[in-house]
């Protein structure tokens, strides 16, 4: 399996990742959360892409992570499989998308995942990290989630925002001199990853 080319997995994790294909195909036939032509690229474009965050930042046990605009569960669900000892809260304002994320998490037995239909403005809890996959321009996202970052550190780097983005990010990054940008092609082979990046921004 593609994921095991890049990560050492337990038997349970390998089984959970293997089940994602059938689960997302089934749900996607009822509620379109991944474009029909992209479902065949589920592992490369969605699962492995989400796990670029795991390459950049191996979360310590008991870390809490908020996934803003999770859609059908990305990057939150792959990260929750990879870090079973961390707590993940997945939020999205669209009810049918959060239903898919919730059902997939339940089917996989992910007891470390909570899914909620809500906007980022409504979430009041504090987390070690906020993660997101290209939901909005970085300055807008920072305004929304700064309030959710806890100041209790348990990881190798300060708490903050970790975002998956593609394309030219110069304008978005201008206000954030402290942002660290890492290309996904550092870890993953394949043309698709050449334009994809992970941004870490301490907050």
C-alpha cells in the first residue's frame, strides 16, 4: 500500500488505511465529498497529502489538534490513524460533509476523533495545533483560529497552525515572516506533489 512506502505502520493502522478506499467510495456515491474523477487518487491526493503534516510534525502523545474545514475528514482522519494517542476535533460548517467524516471515523473505530458541524468562529476550545487543507487564504484563517491555540507546549516546536497548500504562496505569506514552508516533494515521490507545500506558523 502507498502509505506503507513512506511510514512504518502497526497492523491496526495498516488495516484502517486499507479500509479507507471502500468507505470513501461508498459514502462518495451518496454524498459527494471527493470529486468523482479524483476518488481513484484517494491515497495519493488525499490520504498521503494529509500525512505530509505527520512528516513535518510528529505529534507527541496527548496533543490536541483542531482540523478546520475538514470536509470529508482531511487531513484529520489520516492524522488520527497515524497518531492514536492524540485527540482530534474535526469541524466543518456543511452538515453532510461532517456526517461522512463522522461515519468514516466510527467505522474505523477512531475513538480519538470528535466531529462537529460548526464554523471556526464558533469553536471556543484551545488546542496545541490547528490543521487545515486549503480552506481559505492564510491571513483569514489566522484571524479565525488564533484564539484556539493553547500556550501549553508539549511538542518539539511551539503550538500553532499547520496548513496544506498548493501553488504560489508569496502574497499570502507576506504578513508572516516567521512561517516555515516545506515542499511535500521532500518526502513524497510523484509529479502531483511538486506544487504542494506544508506551512507551519507558530501562533
